[in-house]
């Protein structure tokens, strides 16, 4: 008996110590949670009773070089419902379906969904949002929001780009400069009880959004508008498939205008133009939209044709295989490795020096220059001029040059490349390379972005772009300017001549693949003043009907453009 008594006393003592230790541990844990972790759990408790709604930041404006607003914001509303706060679901459904022009079934799904907050519709016109707010329906929230708005509709649509439902950039400058334009969203915090109903006396706490920075770009609205008018006129007159016009400062790469017609309405980017099929799948519609949104100046490549002779001429002069006075004879064709390649003038140009061969756009002479350089020599200049690299323009989706590999080039391929066929480049690449040849040999980076500004107009960041020196010598550059001025004043580019100004340039008429379809691309590159170029432009007319020669179709476009924009830019007339 005594043994059992001692045994039970030991068990009780052990149990007492175990319980004591457990109590001390629990007490210590409680003290730790209540004292050392009090702020953390207080915050968690607060979160359980707070409902958070996001406030979109006003997106930064896009301004042209003179401060004209090209992309702005329009105040709209977002309509949401809070399940636990709705007192009369049927009334809410009827009011929202009526005001938002939605079916009752669609609204019912939102209203009857058990969630902390359900968005019914965004980008609602402010007047509609104000009417809904006046109903004073419990559980219905009307928050002001922002929607991107483009004052000029289609102007520069493929350059500016547009935003999505959440106001984020989708294409164009809107996506490239998203970091600067987007701003920081704000927050509305409301306190709720355990059932999720807002406590009225607690009110709302707002963390105000921070608006995005404004973006000033090099585009000039007036030049863009006039270039667009010329492009539309040419497209309608020539029943062309498309027309592109690109205008740039060859000294620093600033782009004054970039036109690709047909353009699209930036305020309704997902609507297909009239005449396009309607009963199509969503995938087919998206493919059509992707084509509509494409910026032909940077996204598409083409065979440049004779405008590329600017590059061949510069390479030939720089390498020393030809001089302006070099003598040639054109019988109307040239034979390369048993292949007969014809000149555009069937009877030939006869005896001519290199300057007049350029004025005449004589294929056999340029083939001869290319062959004198050889595949390796020509390819070296092709790379030196930057043609194998992208230009680095600050727009998305720039295409690269499609060129033969050097080991796959024979004399025939070299001959054809020398006058601008059998390879493809983008218009922006051609204009950038031509700029480096006429500006003294500096390859500039074409660009639109100039500065990011805060809401008070203070400069937040100035954008800079790389420049590569020594593309050609100053002497070669000066010679090319002189020759190309003669092309316009006396040669094949005479329709690009502007009275009172010294203009240089080169025409092109290239046949699209497959050959023999009778489909051509007419183009003209022009610059002025010829002795000190301040503006360079290219006009490309794709598949014109009737007359299709670059000198007759595209050169007049640049002439009309220069007649208007040279005085506008303050470029003085030439006094002979």
C-alpha cells in the first residue's frame, strides 16, 4: 500500500511540473504575441476589416515637339458592386442593366456573385457614372477613372499606339515609354464590420495616385498632318495598296513625321474598317487587326531598288574603285557569269561618267562598281554602313535586313544587290543609312522620344541616342551630295525639284515578288538643302495603278512636302 501511495505521489508531482512548464510556455507565447508581435497582428486585424479599391493614375500625355497634345486622358468611371452591402438586388440589377446598356443576366451574375467586390463595367462615360451615383444604391460603387483619348483620331496612329483596358501601353510609343507614362496607382481604403458591411462613421482613407510623366516627342503635328494628306491623296489617285512617308532630321535622327496609310482610329483601335469581313472568328479578326496596326516604316521590309544606289555609290567612292569622272559605256545590258542583266533603258546610255550614270540610274554601271569591289569588299561596306544591324529606333518590332550570307553570294547576286534588288530592308534603315552618307559620315539613331516631363513641365529625363562616326569620309559625303543634287536638278529625280531650294535625291522603281506580276513599288528619297541637309524624307507608294515609276509617282510627293515644310522649318531659300 505504501509503495502505491509513493508511486501515485510521484505521478502527481510529474504531472504538476509538466502542466507548470506548459503554462509557462503558453504564457510566454502569449506575452510574445501580445507585446513583441502586437503591431503585426494589429495590422492583420485591420486588414480583415479594410476593403481596398484601386485608383488609376492619370497617364502622362504625349506631346509633339511644340507641346501639342497628341495623347491625353478622358475621365470615365468604373462601376462595381459589393455583395454584402446590397440591400435590394433586383433594384440594383434593373438600374445597372438600364444605365450600362447591359443584359439583366450579365449584371445578375456580377451582383449575385459572392465576393468582396465585383467589377461590373469599366470605362463608363462620366455622365452615366454620375447618374448611377445619384440613385444612392447601397453596395454600388462608382469610382472615377481614366481612359486614353487621342484628340486627332487617326493621326500618327501606328507611331503613337494605344492602351488596353487597364490603361497599359499595347503598341507604339505607348508601350515603349510605359515606364514613364504609366504613373502609380492610388488606393481607397474603407473599414467594414465582421460581415463585410462598411462602417459609415469610419469614412474612407485615400492614398492619392501619382500621375505619369509627359513624353515630348520629335514628331511635328503640322508636318505629320500634311504628310498624311499627301499620302492619302496619292493612295486614292494611284489606287495604291499603301503609302508611307518618313521625314527626319539627318543631322540628329529626330523624326518629324512617320505616315503609314491606311491608318486606324486610335480611339476605336479594335474596330475593323468598313468593307472588311464581319462574320469571322476572333482569331481571324485579331490577325486582321495586327496587320492594320503594323507600322510599315519599321516593321516591313522591301526591295529598295534604285534608291539603294546611294549606298553603292558611296561605297564605290569611299573604296576608291570609282570617281565622279570615271568613264563607262552602257549598251543597255551587262553580262555577268553568262547572265545578261538589262538596263532600264533598253537602248543603253552610251558613254557616260559616273556622275551621269547616277543621274541616269544606269544599272550596268552600278553592277560594274559592285563587281570592282568584289563580294568581300562590298559586304564589308554593307556591314560598315550598319545595314546588317537594326537602327535602334524607339518603336517596337523593328525588322532586320534580309541579306544573302557572304559565302552564298556570287557575282550574279552581287550584281543584283548593287542596284538594290534580291535583298530587303526597312524604310527606316534606308533613310538612316542615306542620312549617314549625306551628313558627313555620322550614323545617327532615328528616334521620337526627346524628353520626359513632370506635370509642371520640368524635365525629368532627356533621352540620348548613340552616334557612330566615320561611316564615310567628309569628302565622300560632299561628293555624294553634289551628285545627288544633280540627280534632282537635271536627272531622273527632276520631279522632286523645289523652286528656290537646292534638293538632292534618288528615285526607285522596284518590282515586287514574284516577278512578272506587274506589281511595283515606287519610291523617292529627297533631302534639302543639298549642301547642308537639314531634312530628309522618303515616299513609298506600294502597287500603284497606271504609271508606277518612282520619278513620276513618288518624287512629286516629296516636292510638295518640301514646298510646304522647308519654309515652315525656317530653312531659307537658295539665292543663286
